[in-house]
């Protein structure tokens, strides 16, 4: 790794099927938007000989960010797999979006990977969202390394950035976050900035010069060695501190020179175990160069220091019914267990599923069992079906290169799995299994939509079902109270991409409308009403009279119907008719068109006709009686109140609590949380938090998270309820 000069000669060619899990490396690139992840992927692919100097494949398209939507948005919005070969290894580079709205794509990349490369811009530093992802990776022991990019920027300082990374990522052990190389700078330009032209290896004490366009290795000058001595000693001490050989530190402190191979071997083991996190540098290639600065070193780190799939425990598995099963191992000859980490639709081949194989071997034309469970609350039906595997391929930009198989530890695309959705498990049809799902954020930004035209209405349902099949961070709701179709998204950019995909991929044009919350109505006090439905129009007439009393009940009581008729004033067979009529009217509302709740309706008296009374007549009379009672009473409009839980950094707690006050919210408690955070609990009317997913991101600089659950309905302030009633009257 790293300083093993020429240990992995530049190889390359294009990605093919792996022949053994030990030769596979699955690496996810993580970092904030604009940190340079996609540029770095293209530079690594160039060094591996997979793309030309413009970062293009044979058809002229980019190797990553090749989607038309990404071109228009000018940022990554989806997970991209870029497989390359280097020194006999297959490296699956998983490029993830850095924008918070597409965190679902990031989580899919983390699920498919065995190690993470955190990309940090020297111009922008480390943001809070990147720190949070680092903590998540640390919690599960995922091996991590750091790449500092944008060293060409004015005032970029690699030394300062390594100290920043140690503070941000090395909270438990800052000496476990150390550089392997230091950048070498050329002559200063007119702006006073000296460009990076190469690297010096701290362990090997060798110079790697990229100034000519190709990596050239040389001995450092005598004047250069003292400049790296302190950093080299600190690195050696950091490696030895994490060594499994407890005698190594004593030997080092006694003055013994630890040989280069021992240091590199210990470094590789510490990186693979996730306890040491090297910092490397990357800079753009010189004009016409075949290698970007630092790319060879990165490829050596990936192949030498990052773990193989054999070293990464697979997620737990059960039967589809929930019965525990033994843990699977990364064995190409074992039982088939694979997972769909991403689903996309291709206009020519249909649905394409990116699959990570954890056990067994996936082959074309086999019949597999597809299990999807646990996302019913997001519009995904549980399903257990057998499907035939279509063609297997390895993606490269827009190209799909055919594969004959995909072994445990590798990734591949599967065509025409028509029922498979993101997060589904593929297993043997005679031994169906279900993998433990990965953690997905809840979509909390509502987007109410309606078809633009009748033609769009006919295609809307199918387009939406395909959309949510691709993206488990999106939830589809058919609201029975407001009769709206609502897409719940993670943010505005997520919503924009959803609308664009509906239009461009599925040919569905929709209009965005105001999202309505599910209001309710109730009586503020007792009231009485008389319903009289008497008509005569030849033949049998209609005759029904009933008198009712309505009184409010405690919240959560629903509608209670009580019969207190005496003397048979309303025949027994028509009492259920009255109840049916008042319940139907309650569902339609009595003031502004919202369902009536939490009242007791008592039938006191009435009249019937021996010929003209009927079920329908008494239903109508019951409804009229309730409406008359409402006309003479004060009706409260009730709004839903949510319990909101916000996990936020201590420095932003004041802003969050002040913001709740402006939303008519009540803070009900705070709790200290690990990592310098506070959990704030508040009750807030749902009508006030429709855009909270967007607003909280601004308040906390993208570092806070929140959840919301329905608490109850409460009376709205009178000025708001009057405004809503006026709007309802205008509509009617």
C-alpha cells in the first residue's frame, strides 16, 4: 500500500467479472457536495486506463454523472458504480451524491461497500453532515481513509487540513488520523500560489513527481528529509500504537529502526480493521497527463489496505416469515444471498437492478426468489415472488458490459427483474431468505401533486409506483381525508428530481398543488337539531322526522351514537338508518368540509309514517338534524399536532427552540445526547411544519435530524379557523 513503490504496476483495461472475493475491493466515496468525488473517480479511472483524459468512455459519455438529470442539475443525484482494474484487482468505486437530499443513495453505497473514502475539499473544510456519516461508519467499524482535494485552490493548506481532519474525525484518537504523504509544490505563480506537482512518501522517504504527466520516483534531496522528519516520526508512532505486535513500541522507543515492510504490513492491518485512518492528497493531472496526482497512491491504498469482502460481515438474514437463519459468509459456492442496492429504469431494457452479492454466485437465466418486506408504510407492498434473472452486466457510464456470472463479494446489474425494488433480497427459490434492511431516513417534506391532463392521469399511477420502487427514501401517500396524492421527499432537490423523472422517464406531467393537512371538526358545546324530511310527489312519499342532541366528548372518542327514543316514536328498524345518516354527515363535515369527531349524538325523538317512511328518508333526516345542530352551535376546527424530536448540535439548540416558538410550538423537554448534541422534544401543529425539513437544514447548517409522529388534534386559533372556513365557502 501507499509507500510500496511499484507494488502494483499500472494495469488496467476494463472491468471484468471477479474470479475470487479476495481480488475485489468495494469502496464508497463520501463527502459534501462539491468536494470532488466524481472528479476523483474519473481520475482513478484514468490512471487505471479505463477512460480517456477527458474522463470519457468509448461512446463519449462520462464514467459518472452521466444521467441527463445530473447534467441539468449540475450535481450528482444518484449512486454510480465505476468498476476498474488495477494490479490484478477489481475495484468497484461507488460514487455517491454529496447533497443531503440524496442521502438514500449514500446509504445504498455504504451498504454495498466494504470501506469508505472520505473526500474533503481543502477549500471548504469538513462540514457537519460529513462528520455525522463518519460517526455512522465508526459505529459499525467500517474502514475509512481521507482524501484531501482542491489543493490547487488559493489558500489551500494540506497541513492545516490534516489537523482539521484529525479534530473532526479523530475525536477518540487524533493520532489515528495521520497523513501518509505530503504534497510537493512547484514554483509560485503570479497569484503567489504554488501548484502541487508531486508527493513525498513519509514511510519510504521517496519522491513521487507528477510534473511531467507521469509518476516518476526518485530519492529526496538532503534538504528535504528534515522537512518530513516530524511528520514521519508521528506516523510511525501512530502505526506502532495500533500494531497487534505489543513489543514493537518498546523496540521503537529503545531506538531500534523498524523495517519498512513491518510498518507497511502493520499499517495495512490497522486500516483494514478500521482503527487507523490515513490521509492522502489528490490534485488535478497536468495538461495531457495520464495520471492524476495521488491516484496511484490511492489505488495502492485501496488494493493493499482496504479489506476484501471476505473480511466484511454480511447483514443478518431470516426467512421471509422472520425466522432467524445462520449468518451467511462470502463464499461463491454458498447459498445465494444478494441484495438490490439500487433500481433504475432504462428506456430500452426496462428495469435494471444493481445487486451486491453477499453469498453464492449469481448467473443469468436462473430463477431466484425476490423478497421485499418492511417498507409498506412508504407505499411498497410486501412481496415474495420468483423471478428469472435476465442478463448480467457491469455498468460503465451508460454502457452495460455483459458478465457470465457475479460471485460473492462483487456487484453487477441485473436486467428485467420486474418486481424487484431497492432493498429487496435475492435468494435461491427453494431456500428463500430476507436480509436485514439498512437504515433509511424518513421523508418528511410533502409534495402534493395532481395529473396535468387526462392523458397524464391514466399514466400517473404506474409512473409513481415505478418511482417509489427505485427510491425507498420516497413515500407515496393517497390521503383519504384530503383526497390528495402526496409524495413525501427528503428535500426540495429530491422533489425536483422526482418530478423530472416522472416527466422525462415515464412521460407523466404533474402539477404541484398546496399540501393540505387533515383537519377535523367538533362541537364546542351542547346543541340540538331537528331533521325533517317530508316530500310527496305521487306514489310513495318520503317521511322522516328525528330530533337529536349533540355534545362534545374528550379527544380520541370518535363518534358515539346513543338511542334514547321512547314509545316507538321512531320505529326500531329505522334507528340504524338515523345513525347511518348522522355518521355519513359527520364524515362530510358540518362547517368547513372536514370530518366531525369526538361527539356524542343522542337520538331523542321523531316521527314516522306507516307508508312513506323508509331507510333512505331517515338517513336524510339524520343528516339534516346534525346540520341544524351545527348551525346553532360553535364549531371548533381541529388541527393535527405532531410530536417533533430534533437531534441538533448544542450550538444550534437556541435557534431551534426559538424557531419552534414562531411555529406555535411548545417545547416539552430537552435531553443531552452523545457527541455534543441535544435532543429537543416539542409539540407543533402540523400545518406549521410542512417545510420544516428544508428550514431545519438552514437553521443547523445541515447537521440536525428530526422525526415527527402524530400526537392528537387540537382546536385551531380562531383567526386561522375563520380563514379556512372562508376558503371553504369560496370553493363551495
